[in-house]
C-alpha cells in the first residue's frame, strides 16, 4: 500500500479524526490563534501568578494579535509549578476539578497538575488518536505496563485505549515475571511501557524460556524517557514488534501530546490542542525550522491548568512538511535529550542518548548501562558501566571495554573509563530508567 494513501497496510483508514488530522496549514494556524487567545484570557483572568508575570513583562493577552506574538509572552518553567505548590497555577477551583496528578518530587516539591472533566475527555481523545496513528485498532489487546497512580503514563494510556475501543490489561509496572505470563496467556497485541522496561520484560521472558517474539505482539508504544534509534532496534529485535515513539509530559497533559504514525518519520504534534515552538535554550529566541533547540509548548484547550510557553527542556527539531501518511500537523523529529540532562565532560557537551547510541546493539553487550559522573578537581568525568550479554566469557570484558572507549571517543568525542560488568549487575527499572548516577558534590 502506498504510504500517501488514506489507507494503511491493513486496509484501514489511517486517521481517527480525519478532518482534524489533515487540516491545511492556514486552517491549523487560524484555529491555534483563536484557541491561544481563549487560553490566555483564561490564564490571565483566573491565575494571579500569570497576571503578575505578564505585568512584569509588560504584556497583556490583547497584545497577541498574530500567532508569532506569543514570543512576547514570558516562559513558564517547572520552578513556577514548585513555587506555586500545590494549587497556585490552577485556573479552576478545586470543586470544579476531576483529577490531580503529581510528579515524584525527588528533586524537591512535586509538581501538581489538574484536569477538569473536559480536560480528561480531550486527553483520552488525543491518546486514542495517537494510538490509532501508531496502528492500534479497536479490539486490540493493550498490555499497559506504564505505572498507574500519580504518574500520568498509566491512566493516560489506559483511557486512550478504552476510548479507541481496545481491550486494556491494566498491569502497571513491576512484577516483571508476571508481565511475561500475562503477555503470553492473554495474547496482547500492543505493549505500552517505557523503552527500558520493555527490555526488562524481554530479558525476563528469555530467563523463563518464553519467546515473546513468536507471540501476537505487533506494536509497542514507548515513551516517558529519551531513547535512541539503537534502543528501538534492540527492542524490535527482541520482541519482534514495531516500536513507536509517543511523547508527552504531565505539565502539559501526559502521554499523547505527539506520537509517531506507522511511517515513523517523526512524531505528529497535535497542533489543534498545543502550540509548539523551538527556541535557542541560551537566548530564548526562536530558531529556524529544522534547527535543533529546546521545545516550548503552550496548551490551547486545557481548562484547569493552562500552560503558557512551558519550557520542556527537551532538545529536538521540528518540521511542518507533510508526512507521507498525509497528516499535516507539524512533526517533532525525535527527542535527542534534555538540556538539564546534558553533561559537560572536559568541555564537551554530551547527552546520555549519544552514549546509548554507541552502546546498544554492540556485539556481546546487553542494552543495560549506567553513566557514573564524578568530579576530579574542577573537571567532570564519566565512567560507563555496561553489562555483557549472558554467555560472554568474563576474560573478554577488558577487550570489550577498550572497544567501547574507542567508539565513544570517535562518535561522541570524549575519553571515558568503561567497565563491562556481569549480566544482572545493573538495577532494572520498572518505570523510567536511571541512566545517570551523579556522584558529584552537591552545590550549597
């Protein structure tokens, strides 16, 4: 089937919301401007902190006449959510809310987000749209191994799959051996999980003598952490499915802000609900289309927690060129990493995903690793710990480590210590993987 056809390879219509997903660029911009004005009016009228920030910047909602005028408005950051903890950025009183979610708060106060019933309905619709774009269809059995609870991943995927008409298995994270049993016994066709946890499930299956690659799994929706093309290849090789990237963050909505379609030419950013910008992270100025920078998102339909120019810290590129599937919404050309995760190793800017791309898929090495960051004098150093595949002779570990040192130097540009360790040494994640162990002294 031709990629530009409105039908996918299974003969189904590609679009869940065809009139919206194929809007002209002019129609998208017109809709965004109208909804942006409504969002700014909502935030300005109902959130005192937003009024103060606008006053400090010398702007008012009425100053936004064209979509480009959004650049006059102040940014919102995660610090604003923490400074106004717990409910200070809400645009609706508690009695009008339907749900609260929150981050773990491991680096300070948690960030708390809120939803009205209409917000939840929009979230379900967008997650259903994302899953449909990925190839999920009514009647599919969706094994949902995202964490449930205050983390948005589990419930976001759950209600989106139900809205689509799929059958949800609400497993959540943890109990990895049981995950394997349920995948096998229930015959799931779709797996939702973080990429690192998908690999942990595949590893547990091998240890149980279960070959999930021979089962009915055909699609994996993976997100909540940066992952490289090498990681995608590894997951697909181990589980024999099509790995699809889904993007979201709780401050904006949760999963379903953007998602790849079956063409996998970037993540379709749902512009009828969000306004996307890419800025220079140092200057805050917009960068030309196709150039890398920090992703900034403004919500266009959120009632309870309207976010104006939220700095995601995610580094990416975007394009408005039409995808081969026919969808017209702008595409995020994969998340390269986070600028707050960036390491500066002897003057070189390094993202963990760059090192992952060197490690994952390399012969005799497993896709389980950690980066240990320490400070020697005034310089930061990184030590790579990566597991060998089961069955690899421990006498070859030193040779494998030297190979990794060489390839990291060639492809990333830094010299680093490498330790190849025995299988099972590195702790497995049941949610977001902990890729960096930062042992540097904390700043006072």
